[in-house]
């Protein structure tokens, strides 16, 4: 070892001292600079009087709040993967034209529910924003508008949709291209899940669908309403929906009672002003039963013209979708004794069911109307989406991805204002179907249903994977 | 075929005729004189219904004649709106190519329907008292509401008045002159600037009357005019654009074919009307009574 390499005692002490000093300074600095540890403390301050000013202080933070008697402040655990942006929901409904009558209910139901969700803090803390598209622009323009909602506006969920035509046009685009969870509030054609998208992943439907009301009508006619029926006539809207309704109803009834004979099949376009030739033609053929799937304003026009010409005295009448505007069916023109279907929604059913009682009150206060099935389907859609996200978060500890959300929605049961409803694995929601005989009562200026016939879905909805007409043929 | 069915078909023909003619006569009149195919006609029909139902809502338990007068008041109000539309909007496009007129009148119809939506909302309106007051008649075993008879009579009366106006008065002579040859009429000193708003208002008055008359038997919604105006345009083409005789003949034929068709071939009710139109236009390309050259 040479002289230079030798470390003498003085140097040794000097370096050691410097090292210790460095450690002390570094440690002190490190201690001072380290992030503040969050210490949870619960303090209960009990003082006489109503209000107190409490000052909460922590290093660097000082705030003063005035609190009434007791206040609980909880610091939430940081949430993993929850976007800080508002959650955008796209709503499609008829906002103009004659069908806006039903669209208005969709809009009101969605706005009412979203206001409530936001007032309660949103979905996992994210505020919900509603972006609306008018369905009246037609299927092609609607597809473009929805594409923009998803790609540009970053909508994470689609809900609403009334028209079956728009629904079947949009479904393949959502499944293949847009891949965003979607719940149709109406768009009730059986062809959606039987033909257009037989293996849906993203598209759901929250309303009862067409075969349910047609098969229920046939069963009720056969069992209670008119067991002796022999000659039937139909007057239905001249497009896919009306043709489907008549086909399923007449086939189901003829299967139950093979001697039933069709004496008249009339078709008129939506917005028909003059039904009198049809009414004359029906009267001349003297059927025992007339079936109509006209709805909303058109049903009002049909009933107003049929009443004075004596149709309701000459024959029994079934209106399968009277639920479309039932609180507008005033006693002055809507007769008693019509078998009327209202899908899953009528204001006094289920009786004494608190969720429905509360909902009807809130809804009436806002719209001066009673809720109908289009709005209930939309309500169910938004709640199913919200529940799937909250469940997913609880299970995974993070904001669930799209695949998880749709998987969770797939078997979801839920308490809704219109009873307990279940989304089947084939994405069709089922629940009871309401029918009843129209009656005038002093408490209401519109017709109510008494007696009511409530059918469970097992008896009127084709089983999962079975097509409606095949199911009827198999009875 | 029994008498009851014949009578039904007869009255159903007249009823549908009276609904259609209230639209087609105005369309033809306006096209014949102003040279404009008014795509906003259906919107004015709807507006007539809404204005009338608003007036109706102020009256309950009044004699039927009051309701009847309200039809006329409502139609006159809408007619006055029409009188304002002609000089402010239509006059700007007379000299432009036809597509501008179509664009303008189509936009006008959208604007009118949106104004209706804004003021009246989308929920249906209905009035039933007037209809119920008048009761029914029984003709050869067929029950027919008296209101329908009144509606038919009103429209036929208006047609007769229109005939007198056009063919027995001086102003009618001027209108016919302007319709036959506009340049010649102007050079002879006819002031078309005062004539045009009158003619447009007259056409709009008639179609607003059609809408108002629909109140007692129909729910009043935004779509009330959609079906009949579509058929009315077909009839106007079938009868000959601009021809009043053609409009009357076309409306009668379509009313009859529909009443008969619904009875015996309900499957093809609507198609029958268009098949008829196809046949007529293949034989007479300018329509049954058309005297105009094709403009486009």
C-alpha cells in the first residue's frame, strides 16, 4: 500500500462525519418533503343549539363550514378507473311529427330518471348527460346521427327507440360497428331477435314485444271475452307492425278455435283521417269480433268514427295497443266493453305497489299524463345499464368494460315500477301483459280497465330460441 | 248487393270526396294562377284543424250553429295568414327555377308544423260535443252520423260559391285571365300583385276548412294531414295540374274507388288509387283535364 492510497485517521473521521451529516440532512429533508399521510379521524362535537361553526384544519388545508346539528363527512376511497368526464347517454325517440305523442313519454321518462340519478350523485359519481336524436328523420339519417353520437360525442349507452323499422335498421350497425350497449324502449317487432340479430350482444329490448299482446289477446278472447267467437275482422295499420299483429293474433286464435273464420282484413295507413269505408265494410260483414292494432291518435280517430256508426253495439272489439295513449281515451267518445291491451303499463297496476304509486305521482306531476309502456321501457333500460355498471364496479373494483356491462345485463332481474321484470338471455325483457275491459268510472275522465286480465310471460311469450309462428303451430 | 251497401258506398264516396276536394281544389287553383305547386298545403290543412280546435275549446254547451260558425272563422284566420305568405315569401321565387318554389314551400310546411308543435305540443286534441249533438240518421238500415252529411253539404256549398266567384263575377274573370296568360293579363292592365294574394288566400281558406271540418270525427295530431295530402297530390296530377274540373273529377273518382275498394278488395285499398293514377297518366300524360305543358 503506498502513501497516496493510505487513508489517515483524520481523513477517515472527516469522511465518516460527512456521511453521517449527509444522512441526517437527507433524512430530515426527506421527512419534510414526503407526502402528507392521510389520517382518518372521526370527531364528534356535541354542543347545544342548532348550528355551529367548525373549523377543520390540517397542514396546508383549513376550511370553515357551518353545519346543522350533525354532519357526517366521509372521505371516499379513491376510485379506480372511473373516468372524470360526464357519462353521456344517447336517447332516440320521435320528437316531432304525429308519433311524438309517444316520443314525449320516452323523453319525459328519461329526463325524470336522469334528474334523479344526478341528484343522487350520478352513476359512481359521474354525472349523466342526455343527448337526444329525433327518430322522425328516418332510418338512414338516424343511423348517421347515432354513429355521430357514438364516435364523436362519445356516448356510452343508447336508449329509447320507438319504431320497429328504425330498430331493425339500426340493430346490425350497433352489433357490428358501433358496439355500444343499447336498450330499445319499444321497437317491439318479433323479427328483431328472431331474424335480424338472432345472436345479439349489445342490443337489448326492455318492453314486452308484439307476440305477447297478440297471443294474450287470443287467449283472453277464447277463454273469457268471447268464447263463442266465429267470425273475426281486422282493421290494422298498413305497415309491418299492423300486418305482424294481425297475423299473430288471427293465427293464435284460429289455433285455439279452429272454426274461426276471417271475414274482413282491412288496412289503412297511419294518419288516416277517414275510416268510414272500413267501418261500413266491417258492419256489412257482421263479424262477432274486430281486432285492431291502431294506436295513439289513430285509435282515437277510429273509435270516434266507429262509435256513432254503431260498431261497438254490433260487435266486440279488441284494441291490442290501447296502452299507447290511454289517458287520452276520454269517456265521452271511448265506449265501455272494449278489450284493451296496455303492454306492461297501466297507471293502477300493480295495485298498491309502492314503486308504481310513487312513479305515477312523480310522472303525473311533471307531465299531467300517466306513464305508458314506451317510457317504462326507457326507464328500465337506463336502470339496467346503471345497475350493470355498479355491479361490475363492486365485483371488479374498477369501471367495467363494455363486454362486462352487456354480460351483466344479460340475465338481470329488476324491481321496476311495472313489477318484477327479467331480461332473458336472448335480450328480450319479459314481464306480465295487461289487458282489461274498458269501463267508465266517476273518478277519471278516461276509460279504466275493469276487470283486468294479467297474463304471465310464460304463457304468452315464445320460449327463448323459438320463433313465434313455430311456437303457435306447436300448441 | 243490397241497398244498405249501395247507400254506404254513396255516402262514403261523398265524404272522402269532400275531404279531398277541400285540398285539391286549392292546390289546383294556386297552381293554375300562381304557377306554384304548394307543398305547404298539408301544413295549412293541419293549421286549420288546430286553430279551429283552439276556438272550440272556448265554447261548451253552445248551440251547434256556434260551432259551425267557428269552422268559418278558423278557416278565415288561416286564409289571412296565407294572404300574408304570398307577398312576403312566394313572390320572391316566381322568376326562379321551379325547384326553388318546391324548396320554399316544403320548408314553409316544416316551419308551420314546428310552429304548431311549439304552441300546441304533440299530444292529441279532440272535440266530440258537436258530433254527438247532431245525432245519427238511419238510411235503409245503415246508421250514418248527421255530422258527415253537414260536412259534405258544407264543402259542396263552398264549391258552388267558388264557381260563382270564378265564373260570374268580375274578379273571377280577372283570375281566369291571369291563369290563362299572365303576360297578356298584365299588359291589359290587370294588377296581379293584388290578385295573387287573394287567390292564394282563397286556396288556403278552402284547405283550412277541410282541416277544421275533420275535428269532430278525428283526433287532431300533427300527422292529421299526412295521408290525405299525399293522396291529394296524386289526384292533382291525375286530374291535370291547375285544372279545377280535373280536381273535382279526380277527387270524385278516388273517393268512389276507395269506398268501393275498401268494401270488396280491402287488401289493395291504397294501391288501387295509384294504379288508377298510373293508368290515367299513361293514357293522358297531362291528366284528365290538363291543359298545361309539363313545366320541368
